[in-house]
């Protein structure tokens, strides 16, 4: 009997081959983020889902039983028009948008302060100049004054440029991505407790092509 040869489907494999063969192109990614005051319900279900003596859910203890909404200030992502909010998954909770980059990318964060206090955006993991540090921080060794983006006054905007270099991504042997934080950094403890913080995910060079393809595959299934 003649052995049957398994034939590869060129239609399916060709795009995959192109994707795999494509060099990882460094990208410039733009994010539009505003700081805004608001009210946040910390227990929207009306139940305590976290710290229960036995099994969750349980009742919310006093003095918070009927008082679990408080003033917050948060990072809200918009489209480039700064009018249309970008929806984010509910599981992100109070956090600001996920800022994603691949090693080699440049991220421009267009930040507008629509809140009442002075705030900024300071990233961990990225490389930046002093003006793009976004932290009210005197140079540790140089004593240099805080940069231009350290403190953005109410009603003002600032464009931060952050670079994802090799050390921003995972080291060899680590998983595909590294998670960092960004947050306001004038009075850091007070501002992060108000809600002014969010995640940064930096993937290894070339990985985002795989992620894109996997998403396509997943969506098509
Ligand atoms: Cu920090």
C-alpha cells in the first residue's frame, strides 16, 4: 500500500511563516491618560469578599457596613481625542490602564491633569530623561532639580517619553513579560492610596507578534 503523505496546507502556513520570519520591529506606542477625581465604591456587591472569618462572602464590618464609597483620584485612559474613554476590564479595579511595550519600543504617554491636585506619572522599568521621570525627586547623586514632568498642575498636560530597553524586559530564564508599576510621585504614599497607580507590562522582543497571532487565533475560534 502506498504510504500517504501528509500535506501541509499552504494557505494556513504562509501567513504564519511570514509572521515568524518578520523581524521584531520597534514600535512607538501612544497612550492618552488623564488624572481625574471621582468616587469609588470599594465594595460594590455590598458584601465582604476578601477578609471573612470563615467563608466568603460575609457581612462588611462596622464602620464600613453602609459606608464603602470614598473620594479617589484615578488614571483614566482615553482615545487620542481625550473625550472617549478606553474601556478596561473590570478586574483591573481601581488601577489605571495597562501600559504595554515590547523591548525596543518607545512609549509616549500624553498625560492631562483634570484633577484638583498637582500630579504626575512616574514609571518603573522604563528608561527616561530627568524631564520624563515624572517624579518630584532631586537627583540622588547629582542633586539636580525635579524634571519638567515631575509635577503637572491642574488643567495642564505633559507628554512623557519612556524607552523599553533590554533591562526593562524579562531576564533570560524568566517568563515572557515583566510587570512594573507607574504612579504619581509627588507625595507617593498619599497618591497611590488615592488610586493613582497602574501596571506596565513589558514583553521580550519579538513576543508581541506571538501574542497578536494568538489573539487572532483565539478570536477566530
Ligand atoms: Cu515607585
